[in-house]
């Protein structure tokens, strides 16, 4: 979570840096211009075809903003769109002598309304930050026109509809934040072929399984938490290995066994698959995750032993595996305190430990051993877990107490 916040402040930081860069290049441009021309005029013409198109776009937008409690748009009139609150101009990349709208930062404006098709006229915009507003409706297809768009943050709004595939056509996009909206339906496999640095999808209504053929994403952070994937984690997750540092799949209705391929994600620092319906053992391959700091397996139906290889990981600082059915801890796993590792092993079937499940619950699971090889995540869809594979549900197993991921 801390690093998620870090990414967010990184985004803000990127914006600041980008704008500073633009401002300094503007200052340089202005300076050289005015020294040559003895301050005869402003460095940049206030009106050009691109700014005129931006004016049309922003006026169209203003007409479909129905609530603006902090008065962001109250100065959105007049032709000089660069003065509008939340709108940032910079020299055009094609023609540094003219200014264009390069950034839109309306984070935390609490505005309600729609995104109009006319936003496609903002062809030079590199950043759009609309975090924490009440925008609703669907994402206009005309956004495909924003060929310089680098960061798109639509988080914490009320957007609906299927995954906005228009973002897949944005050649420069590096940062995509769709979390806390009401997008629904499956995720397109192409999303994972794009060269994105971070993908935030959590707290939507994405459903179906995670694409079985995940491409080789370049993302270092992928947050799927609080969606309803209702399937297993495909072995193709291994294709994320070259970049993935944080994989957060909290409360996504994951089923089946954790595939051994998770252990191929050699850069992982955070792995959180808590509040799911995972069964079977901890794959021994996790003991290869030399950078792993946080491992959270809590609130699943996993069983078997806790392997020593995981407990001796050099960077492990917090290992949470409470609310499962583990019945044995190997070697030093019995005494994680001695390694300075924060842990939570409550509500398992560990004979020597306090606060465990009652033997009746434990027997129910040990009588139905899980064969992960048999039940390997089927590449075409949801694995078929017969009722016998899943222990009888008890209130303890209910994911309804899952905290909302923030
Ligand atoms: C916004 O403008 C309205 C009307 O001018 C004013 O009553 C209100 O206090 C302003 N709100 C803020 C947050 O400045
Ligand atoms: C896309 O941008 C160009 C300018 O670069 C503009 O002429 C055109 O109308 C825009 N298309 C849409 C769909 O907004
Ligand atoms: C998981 O599935 C159950 C039952 O199918 C559903 O009630 C629940 O809302 C799902 N969880 C999430 C996070 O969507
Ligand atoms: C360890 O991780 C668990 C689960 O993510 C978290 O609730 C707990 O606060 C963490 N403990 C410390 C000391 O960071
Ligand atoms: C765990 O290890 C510490 C230090 O190595 C030791 O003092 C303690 O008695 C051990 N606890 C158990 C339960 O073995």
C-alpha cells in the first residue's frame, strides 16, 4: 500500500516535473525571443489553431459539468484557455513557438458531469488527472486522438461500461489508473501487451477470468484488488517476470491453486492474494523470490505446510498466512520472531500454536487433499473445482469482512 501511495505521489511529481520542464523551456524561449526582439511582444501568440480547438473542447466540457463545488470552471471563459483553472499549457512539441494545452489536472475537484466527444480536440495533451470527481458515463472514443497522452488517471469517479479499450490505442500511454469506478466485464488481453509502467484496476466490477494469455507487460505495479475475477491465476502470470514488483489481488474471488509460476516473478517485493478462495499448498517456488518483503496469503483455504524456503527469504519482513488450513510449519517458520519477521499465523491447523481452528474444521480439509497438478489452471477458462475440493464454508471463511483496499 505504501508503494501504491508512492506511485501516486510519483504521478503528481511527474506532473510537477513536466510542467517545470515546460515552464523552463518556455522561459528560455521567451528570454531568447525577447532579447532578440527587444521585448516587443509576448513570447507566444495567445491564439493558434490548436488553442482554438482546445477552447472548443473545454467549452463543450464545461456545458456538461453539472456540479463544480470548488469553482474550478468558474474562470473557464474567454479565449485564453491557458488561464483556466486546472488547465496547463506548454510549448507545442511540433512547433515550440506556439503554446498548446499539455496537461489537465482536476484532481479532487469533486465535479460531476460527463466527458464529451470534443475532448478528442485536445490532441497535444500529455496528462489527464481526474482523480476524485463524480464524472460518469463512458469514456469517449475520441480520446484515441490524444496521441501524446502519457498519464491517464480516471480514478475515483463513476465511469461505467466495459473496459475503455480506447486507451489501448494510445501510443504514448505509460500510466493508467482506472481504480474506484464501475467498469465491468472482462479485461482485454491487449492491456497486458502495452508498455505501461503501472496498471491500477482495483475496485471496479471487472469480472471473468484474468486473460489466460497475459502478454509480457512492462508494468512494475499491477493492482487487481476488489474485482470479481472468479477464476484462477493463470501460469501465464510468469510473463510479467521482467518488471513486476507488486502484485495485489486482494478480494478478487481467485480460485484454484497458486501456480508455481508466481515464483518466476523474481522482482516481486509485494505479493498479496488475501481474501480469495485459493486452495492447495504454498508453491515451493516462492522460495526463489529473493526481493519479497511482504507476503499475504490470509483468508484463503490453503493447506499443507509452510515451507522453510519462504521463511528464510532474505528480505521477508511481513508474512501473513492467517485464516487458512496450514497444518505444519517447517523449520524456522515455527519461530519467525527469531528472524525479526512480522507474522500472523492465527486460525490455521498448526498443532503447536495458539488461536487455531478446531480439529473438526481441520479434518474436513485434510480429508480432501488438493491435487494442484490435476487442477492446473485451465487455459480456456474457469477451473472446474468440484464441491468436494472446497471445504464447507464457515463464517470464518466468509470474505465479507474483507477490508476495502485503499
Ligand atoms: C463558488 O462560487 C459560489 C458562487 O460564486 C460561492 O457561493 C461559493 O462559496 C464558491 N465556493 C468555493 C469553494 O469557493
Ligand atoms: C483530432 O485532432 C485533430 C487535430 O490534431 C483534429 O483536427 C480532429 O478534429 C480531432 N479528431 C477528433 C475526433 O476529435
Ligand atoms: C465473489 O463472488 C461472490 C459469489 O459469487 C460474490 O457475492 C462476491 O461479490 C464476489 N466478490 C467480489 C469482490 O466481487
Ligand atoms: C503485515 O501485513 C499485514 C497484511 O498486509 C498487515 O495487516 C500488517 O499491518 C503488517 N504488519 C506490519 C507490522 O507492517
Ligand atoms: C524463538 O527464538 C528465540 C531467539 O532465537 C528464542 O529466544 C525463543 O525461545 C524461540 N521461541 C520458540 C517458541 O522456540
